[in-house]
C-alpha cells in the first residue's frame, strides 16, 4: 500500500474506505493481526505483545450473500454481516480471533467462524454477566488464561512493565477520545465525522490511533462552531458505519453524543494504575462498560435502580446539551430490546428528554421510513444552540 500523506479526518476517512488496508500492510511487514468482537477483549494484552488489535466490523453497504447458508436469518444481522465478510475473504489478513461472551449470538459465532473461516489463533473469553466480587475474581482468572494463550501463540512472555506501558497507551487513547468528544459540545465536529474517526482508530495500532486523534483534534479545534440545530444523542447497539448517523444529520440535527458499542461505551472508562494491571483491567472491562448484557444487582426502589443503571446518560444529556435521544436498536438484539422500556422511562420521566425508539435491520436500512420518523421527531425539538 502506498504511503498516505493525508492528515486528520481525511486520513480517518481513507482508513475506513480502504477497509483493512493498514492491517494488511502491517501483516506484510511481519506483524500479527488479531481480530476481536465487541467491547470486552482487553486490547492492552494484544498491544503488550506487539500484536495489532483489529475490531471486527460488518458492512451496511454489502448484502449478506453467503452467511445465510450457515446462519439463521432471525439472528443478529450485524453478526451475520461480520461472518459474511469473513466467508468472502475480507478478513483474510487476520492471524487471530478473540470472541467474548457478550451475548448468545456472539458466543455461538465463535465455533462457527473458526470452523468455516479458520485462523491460526482463536480464543473464547468468558465474560461474567453479573457484577459481584466473585465475578471479578472469575474474570481475572479468565484474563490470566487469555494471557497464557497469547504467550503460547506469540512465543513471548508478557512482562508487567510491558503490560503497564500498554495500559498507559490505551488510557491515553481514551483521554484523547474524551478530548475529541469535548469538541462535540459546541459542536465543531459532526457525529458522522466522529464515527468515521472511531471506526478508523480501532483498525490500527494504538500508537497510530493516538497520532490520528491528535491530528483530528488539532484540525477540529480551529473550526468555528456549527450553526444551531437540534442536538441529539444516539443510544443503542452496534453502529460501525455512517449511513444512520448521516441520515439523522441530513434530516436536520447534530449528533452531539452517543452511547453505542463503537463510541463512548467502549472507550469512556480508564484502566488507571491503582491496582495490579490484570486486576485493574478486569475491573475496567467488567464494571466500566455500560452494556445491557451485564446485570447489575438492584438496590432500593425502581426509581433508584433506574438511576443506578442509567445515571451516566443524565450526565451526557446535561454536559452535551442534548435535546432528544434516538434509540438505534438492531433487530433481534434481545439484550438492548429488553432494556428499551426502562431506559425510555428513565429518560422521558426522570431526565425529561424526548425519546424516539427505532429498530433497524442493520444491513438493509429502511431509509425512507426512518427519515419520516426522524423528521417528525426533530420537529418536536428546539432549534438548538
């Protein structure tokens, strides 16, 4: 691949459009590339062993043409799309695959993927569904097994110093993402551009990702604030392509904040250095990711339970001046669909912000129908500020 001289958002857009190009180049140079699904595999371990983490993405632009011969059509269309890309050879640059137990569909795709699209290294990461003292103990042991498996694959031992250095690199990545998100408050950057940057930085080594983030922040910080429009937060599951957010913004809003798997949810919390690295990583990934697949014990009344589970959304609404929330729920995503009534009640009744729930098929977006509903919703909102 030719060396690119693009900078900032143009560089991010190039990485997105030339899917996997940088990973292929690094593999040709002798690096090993490990693909992973969802937010839960600790990328710090991969970085510490000089592996290239690559977050597996589907495609909303390509029809699913091969995966349906192996998978039921009533299962998560995002996972079907990811597997379809693997069957088409679009993930032939991977040396490894790490799959967490984030939901039943992701768990089952692990065996199917490694049978029909094998790679040299595979690992299933058993992530507890509950947050309790025993869950953290269990998950820490699971992470130690993951480390040993990676050491066996690479033929190298991971040192505490290398792991701590990787933690610091990825925490710097998260700090830079928060700095980028600060520029959404004015806003000086669109939600479409932010998602392109987020898609790009999960396909390159963290050092390159941090350099890219600094470029984007430097470019965007010098922009003038965009003219007033309604300010929207997107809540939901996997959004790893721009058409839906672009649709919302083309319809007349700004997406100024998100709580999605490829946005703030995956990157907001730090690991820090207050505990041994493996223990701190276990706590960050199990407790710090607000995904509905994780059950948090109920304490007190129903209202208190809603506050405990979704209070961070109230802070997002306040800090980013959010005037409306749009749910983007992928069809057949049971974990998110089961949370919709509670999070809708919380936002509408306790945060007093209107909500528009939308369900989409991911791979075949009903653009016309969605546009009509979004237009009607935005008409209810103030003009923004």
